[in-house]
C-alpha cells in the first residue's frame, strides 16, 4: 500500500469513527473510553504519514517533539497556576493525568490539529515572503487557524465534563484568555519549529511545493465538523456556528490557494 493509499484509508477510518461517536452522542449513549483513545491515534497516524512525506523524517520528529513538549508544559503550567489560559482543571474522563494535571492524550490532540493548521497557514501566507517574515507569518496565522477550532471544541468539552473552568468567562462560559493562550502556545511552537528546521536537512526539493496537502485540509475540516455537530447535538448552537464560520474561512481559503498552485 502506497503512502497516499494508507493516508486515504486512515482518513476514511477517522471519518467513520467520528460518525460513530456523534451517533452515540446523539442517542444519549455514554462516552466510550476506547474511542477517545483510538480517535486521536488515527489522526496522529495521518499526520505522521503526511508529514514524513512532506517535511521529511527528521523535521517530522522535531515537529512532534516540540508540539508535545511545549503544549504539555503550557497546559501543566496553566492547570497548576491559572497562567496562560486561565484557571481550569481536567477531570478523569480522558484517562490518566501527567503529574495529576493534564491527560496524556492532550498533547497528541494538539499535534493532530497543529500540523494541519501549519499546512493551511503555509498556503495562505504569501510565498514571496521568506526568512524571519515567513516564520512569523506562518506561526501567527497557524495559531489563528488552530484557535478557530477551539471556538467550537472548548464549550462542548466543558459541557461534557472533560475539563472545568474554575473562573468561567464571557464566551459561552469560556474566558477570553483561553483563546489568547491557545494562539500563543501555537505561535511559539510553530515559530520554534520553523526556526530550528532551517538547520535540518530539508525535505525533498519538490515536496513542499507540490505535495498533495488536501488530506490535511480534509482532516482539519473533519475534526472541526465533529466538534461543530457535537455542539449542535447538545444544544450549543452559538459555539457551533462560531466554529463553523471561523474554520470554514481557513479551510476554503487554504483549498483555493492550494488548487490554484496545482493548476499553475
């Protein structure tokens, strides 16, 4: 099975499992712990397969390590002190907690959506920019693309009891500082990756320019729809519409830029 076939197969499985989880939620059936583990692992497999072909093995390893280390540190500091995101804590619904603070699966969730956000940002930021300007542009926009997902996912996860805000805020109970924290965490991670990757053997010359990035746009959209539909099912129409609008802009914009490049 080729890389493209493997990626397609895993994306289909990811979509099927997403539908299964939504159907269970719509029927009022309890959350299955196994699905909460398998779902992000399928997404992780898609990310690693795509990134290894696009960025190369060494860069993929650096990207994954940076995301896991930075996000786990940021979340742990956030839970312990209330800094970065605001005052919140996780329940045990996602399984064991790192140092009793953050579920071990959470950094993988960050990785699964930060990579597609990075890919989308890379297509939207003008390719005429280079060096420091491009690093800052892709990192800043990638943070916005990622944070757009949280507009839908955070209220839904709080409603389902996966984490609790000790001091609720103005966005459907979520403090605005949370979104700034999401953007800042993503910006730092992506900026570090782009800066460090300058000293790593580059991906194959054609890879970054001609690789088919549509699977990552699809995965970004699928993950977003999973959260958006989930919000609608539990009566959170506001966050669902906000997430749909924000994520829809980046998905369509990225798809158009990629398609234009493919026809040139």
